[in-house]
């Protein structure tokens, strides 16, 4: 099969699936992006060249992959579906020296590649709605921080990544992403641009690494604990969330309340009202309390 594949044709997609004895998997959240214009716009956001090392998570049949290959980038793709892997390797890109396929669950396989090769220049992917936020959080938590990440996600997940304090979608996930990245939704994609048609609208989020992280290394782990605790139950106050979370278990009630006071915060405030400056002050006070106990 010549791989001048018409990625904008649902009929062609159905045909290649049938010829290879494959079916769409709801479990893997598979939806193919049909619009060539949108695919080109997504790749343009990555600003890659022939020297770029790029990871693509969930390439499917290779609609974005083909454009990345054309750019000359050193491309590594992570695909869980064995049937798609067979097409990508045997029919499409396996002969290209710049193409490497890693088969299996990306949540399990990317850490192995990260350990071997370090951080790539760009990570991208049309991420399944059911695991998109988990995948991004794992990259961030494990300090796999490329210069740029570009993902197609369920719109609400993308909105959480760029949300600011006071927003209903603002969460520990927002803060986790914005510790190291400028996060910006660059476009929305109507569900009709995909095959099969999903029930939700998608957005493309561009994450550009900051020259300097917003949180210093010395309080980073404490900061991550504090934001997880602070958003563990959205209706609860900062006081109750911290006391009921890991923070309270580590330093106890009195030290937790003292840290809140020392950082100039009201015990009754909720996490979604606090920005980076407040969480940094709180994390610094809690880190000091932890150090004092050791």
C-alpha cells in the first residue's frame, strides 16, 4: 500500500481498518482528525526542524505523524493499539530512518525512553479524552519538561490547563502545569472534524516552557503536596483541606495553622481563590515546619 493516505476521508479510514481486520476502540478513545488544515496548524505550533527530537503520543494511523516525518524531525511515537502499530511500522513509516515506534501503554513506556534518552524537544499528541489529563500530569510530575508541548484534548481539560485563580476550572492541575509552562488554548476543533464524531468539543493547548519556573526547586515537592491538599475537596476551606490531607499528617494541626497564619492567609479561604504568590508563601512556611521537625 502506498502511504499517500487520504487522512481526510472517513471512507479511506474505514477501508484500511477493514483490510487490516481492525475496529475502532472505545477503550483507547480513538478519534481521527480529518482536517488537513487543522493538522498543519497544529504542527506549525511546534516550531520543529530537522534537528528536533519529537515524541508523539497516540499517533493512530499517522495523520500528524506524516507531517512530522515531512519536517525531518527525529520522531518517536508511542502507540498502544497493536493493529495501528502494525500499520505504522509495516505500511507507513517503518522504512524512514527518523521514525521509531514504541508499542504499548505510553503511561508505562515513556518513562523508560526518558530514562534512556532524556527530555525531547517537543511532545505532542491527540490524547484520548479518558487519559489526557493523567498523561500530562505524569510528564509534569516526573520533570519530563520539553521546550514545548502541543496537545489536542477535550476542551474542558484544556481549559483547566490554562485556568487562573477564581475560575471554576482552576485546580491543582492548573498550577502543576503553570509551574513550568505558559499554557494557552490556540484553537477549538468542532466534533465534526473528527471520525468517528465524539460527543465533546476539542481544543489544542500549547504549552511553552518558561525561562524560569514559577516555583523554586527547594519548595517544589512541598508546593505539589500543598496544592493537592488544597484542592482535594473544593467545597472545603484551606484549613480543613490541609488538616485532612498529607500536610496535616506530616506536621500536625498546630504547625499547619501556624503556617497558614505565617503566610498571611485566612484559614477560611478556598484553594481556588489563591494564586501562585499565596501558594508559594504557604509552601515555604510548611517546608520550614517540615524542616524544623527533622
